[in-house]
């Protein structure tokens, strides 16, 4: 069983490789600030492909001196020559000794009618040792529903526990032992046949 269907699904939805169609940037702006307390980077641009597609995006990232804290955020929009679209955004930050958070979401609409919507978020509190990760994917491929939803929680030194619920591929409980041992996957609902 593969818990990561996103990349395969994206390939099926778009029907072609977005990024192989891109050429030189038509508009790009970048700014860098650097000093004794850290570095800040910002950039945005639009890149047009030779066959009519484009990617447009903006983002920023910062890192404190010594690497003790940082953040990154951005948003992107793309259109392939065949009319397929991608829209997405992400944000995350960390501080050593405190923890981190991360969120991202995207939506893909294929010119052939296939689509996928995704969101995920995770966080870890270094002071309590607790963390979580959750997310979901939903959409249709060739007129059939696809998707999954997952939720994991963990405590430092105790491993992770979670559930993965899928559309037509069964539901599962997953336990990952501390230290990264082999996950124990227990089926909780038998896969069904797609309609």
C-alpha cells in the first residue's frame, strides 16, 4: 500500500509536465537583506513557457544568525498550455528550543476534468515534546473519486500514532515506534471497489 499518492495523482491530473514547458523569466524581482542578526530573502516572478503556459509566484524566507530561528512562506499559480491549472500556498516557521509549524495547500485542475485538492499542517512543541501532523487529499481521476485523510500525534521518545482513511483503498491505524523502527500498519476497513 502506498500512503503517498500525491505525485502520481498530480501527473495523472495535469497530463503533461508543467515545468518542462517553461522558458526564461519574463518578470522576476528579488531582494536580499543580510546583517549580523540574520538574512531575509524575497522574490516574485512570472515565467512564460514557449508553448503558452506560465508560472507565477512570490515567496519570502528568513533565517536568524546561527540558524536558531527561521520562516518561509509563498504562493504560486500556474497554467499549462493545455489549460490545466495549479494554485498553492505554504507557510512555516521554527525556533530552536521552541518548536515549528508548517501549513500548505494546493489545488490542481486538469484540462481533462481531473482534479485534486490538498491541505496539510503540522506542528511540534519542543518544550513539551508533543507534535502532530494532519492533512487530506480529495478529487477525481477519470471520473472516479480519489483521496485520503491522515492524522498523527506523537510524543518525543514514544513514537507516532495515527490513522489513514482513504477513498476506496481501506482505512488504517499506523504506529511508528520511537527511534524510527518499522511502522505497524493495521487495516481497520477493507478497501472497496471504485464506483
